[in-house]
């Protein structure tokens, strides 16, 4: 005689008409089933262990439109032969860019 996932106990818990004993799924203490609440995860919890679902769980992502172009200009390939010196890079000459 249980609803949800709370386990029903038939032990020396004081009798309460129309109610059964159950265990909180988080703290494992014994309560009446009417004192337990179902969480958003489907667990049956006491009032001390119960917590509402976080509002951040309901935030939906907004699609980001990426309408940018490749901002780099196409470069020219320059090949260095063995023995070539790369003085242009040291002298501040920007013609090699």
C-alpha cells in the first residue's frame, strides 16, 4: 500500500487511521506517507529533505546566429630556400605580410 517510491513499513509505528508508514528516500527516516512529498526526480521525501526544482533547469538556450565572414585576407605563399636570410622580419618591413 504505497504510492510513489516510498517504501511501506509495517512495524511498531503509531497507528494513524487511513495512513501508512513510509521511509523518506533521502534521509531514510520513518514518516507517515501523507507527510512525504514527491520531488521532481520522483523521490518521496520529508519536508526537511524536499527541495523545489531549480529555476535554471527551465532556461532554454537561444540559438546564436553566426553571420560573420572570415576576416583574414588571403595571404601569398613565400618559400624560403636554404641560405636565405629573413631580414625583412627584423627590419620592420611589412611587405612580407
